């Protein structure tokens, strides 16, 4: 089992920045994917960005050019640096870990961007 602990959410003004962190612990396998998804009330959960243990990344179109994902494998931690935030980014952000056929989610952290 993998446990995910998220931090870094909060309230910011449009144009501001936040950095989310997610630390994974437990049965961490050699290859895995860690990423960030978000969900607003009444909407489906959607990918923001993810990154593999060998540092391959992907981003949602809405995140490209504004967000950066990185990870520190020694700490099993993934980061999401969010810049130029927009009100449309307001959502609960969830950390995800995927590996060896297993899938785990963090509890979510609220990000609110005021206009």
C-alpha cells in the first residue's frame, strides 16, 4: 500500500503562484508514475500533469507554459509549481501514484484562485 501526503494548497490571487508537494510512502516500486489531478464541484477529475520515475512528463493543455512538475526520487516526492494562476485553476488537487498495477490517491488539497 502507498500513502500520499499532500501540502501546499491555499488561496492566491490571479497571477500568483503556489507549489504543491506530495510525498509517497509504503510499497514504492522501481517504476511508477506520480501526478496531479484536479476536480472542481460538479466536474470530472482531470489530469493536470504527471511524471514517471525516469522523469518523463506530460501536461494538460491548460497547464502547459504555466505549471512545472518535478520529482525527487530519493524522497518519493512530487512537486507541482503553479505560476500565473487563473480563477479557472480553482479546484481540489489530488496526488496520484501508479505502479505495478496499483493506483492510489491522496486526500486532496484545495486551491482557490481569486479574480
